[in-house]
């Protein structure tokens, strides 16, 4: 800094003031920034808590009203919002302190220059023009430092936000695309699961243990078991929602881990247990798996899914609006739209994960009959809790605590499998089950 003063031709004794200003400003700013960093990190965490509580209260509004928990939820929000307000106020106070601190240092440095410069002028060692020039250069340098200071005010929060974003971006997917993917299949639709096992990260016990299953084209394979036996997890292995931690899942004798993700998506159609509809229209949701589908194809899929009647009654028909999550239609209608969406896709393998649970028995029977005709050449795997839905399947696989404890047709399992028999008799009488 002293070299700059010499180069500018300014008075050398006054250079000490200029040399001192920048370090003092830097020390003041760094002290405040050091306190801001942990406070910004805490503030972002508490902001997440407020957002989470708000989202739960909005999406769970009906549950809150059903249990009359309005005051409790108001207290939850009040607590989380107060915690956020407290740290935000402390952070704001520090940020507000930074500007007067910087201005105090700047003004004191100007006073010091005038003080020392006045004595130099009085003794004849300095001209008034030199002092004016020195003050001008000092203010240029200090203003640059001030602008940098204002940037530093945003650095702590930006740093914390960048760290959190990097954590998300740096999270590796558990489902890794193959290096050399298989891009073509024979398109027969044969599904085989060999000794598959799966354990969720951090779980003490695996959900699935050495599961074997074969589903062939033209056949209906059903999977039944008690709650928590691993039925939905088993279906999730096929479209690679997650990868098996043991064994293999094969489509047309090719491991799904080796298939091109786009090819696997075209081959396997999954109707999840809790179907999700996107904001838009009935048509835009049905075309989600096949954007080129015609209106006739959409109506045909709706007819098979037993949804044509209620869609025709909607104002606009296929162009009727659908809210986010499908909250403006009933649970049964949502399931039928999800089934129609998969039918429009026309995959080789259909996976129905308890997709008929919200339907009445008559609609369930009509839908299964129509599905049987529509998917007669495809591979169909159905997970269901309702025995009536799966009793006519070509093959029934019984799961218990993640293991296959029986495979066969309804009458065979009724005679030989105690687990299946207990499930059936919990829903039907002996005469109805026969």
C-alpha cells in the first residue's frame, strides 16, 4: 500500500493511515462473517422445518380436520416459526451492524487524514491540493473495500446454501445405469426372479429373502401375503425402482440391471399401490406413457379400465381438468385412470400393485374380465389383498415374512398351504373358498 502511495506522489507519512484502513476493515468484516456462518446454517435448517410443517399441514388438511387437531398444528407451526424468527433476528442484527462498523472505520480514517494533513499543511510540508488528492484516493480505495464488504455480507448464506445443494448433487443414485446397456429384447415378456433378496439401507432384517418367481406371457401371476410380507417391494425390483441386494431379476433372460432404462420403461408398466396423477387434464395424464396415443386409444383404455362412464360425465371429457395428485377425483376413479394410463403405454409386462383395492366388487370383476381380454398375450403380475381378485390366477405366489411359502393354483394352495388358507378363510367362508 505504501508503494501505491509513493507511486501516486502522495505524502509518505500519511500513507500509514491508508495502510491501516484496509486491515481494520478486513478484521471487522471477518469477525462478523465468522459469527454469521453458523447462524445462517441454523437458519436454513429451521427454514426447512417450517416448510416441512407447512407442507404436512396442507397435504394432510383432511386428517387434521378429521381429528380436530387445528390447535395442535397451529402450535407446531408457531414453535417452528418462532425458532426461525429468533435466529433470523440475530442474523439480521449482525448484518445491520456491519454497515455502521464499516462507515465508522471510513469516517475515522477521513478524520485522521484531515488531522495529520492539517498539521503538515500548517508546517508547510504539504500543499492543500495534495491533501485533497489524498482524500480522493483514500475514498476510492475505501469505497472499493466497502463494496467488497457488502458482497461478503451475502457470502455466508450463499456458502451454506451451496453446501446443501452440493450434498444433494453429490448423492449417488443406488440405481446405476449400465455401462453397455442392452437396447433390444425379443419382446416376449417373460419375467423371472431368481433368489432375489432386498434389504433397505440401515435395516436390521431383509424385506425379501431368496424369492423365486416366474411369470410367463399369456398368464396371470398373483402375489398375496400378509401386510409387510414384501409384496410391493418385490414388484419394485422389476422396473428398478431399487435394485435387489441379492439374486437376479430378468426380463426375457436379460438382467434388468443390464437393460437400457428407456427400454425397461417401455417393457414394464407399473400401476402403483397409491397412484399419482399430475396437474393437467385426463388426456395429458393418460398420454404420460405414450405421448402419441390417439383419442380413440385413450377411450379404449378407459373402457377397459371401467373409467369411460365417469370421464364422459366430467365437463370436458378427456379435456377435463385434473388437480395435482388427482385430489379432485375419488380413490377408485384415480385407480382406474392409473390403470388406463398403463394400458395406453401397452407394455409387455403389466404389474398391478394392489391396484383394485378402492373398487367395489362388481367394478373389480368387470375390470379384471376386460383386462383378461386386453392383456391375453402379455405377462400380468397382480399383487392383491382381496382373495376374490386373484383366486382365478394361473399361478399364485404366497409370501410370508419375505419368503415364498407356496406356489400354485387356488385349489392346490387351499389343500396344501396353511398360510394361504388362513388368508382366504379370513375373507371367505369354507363354502365360498371351495
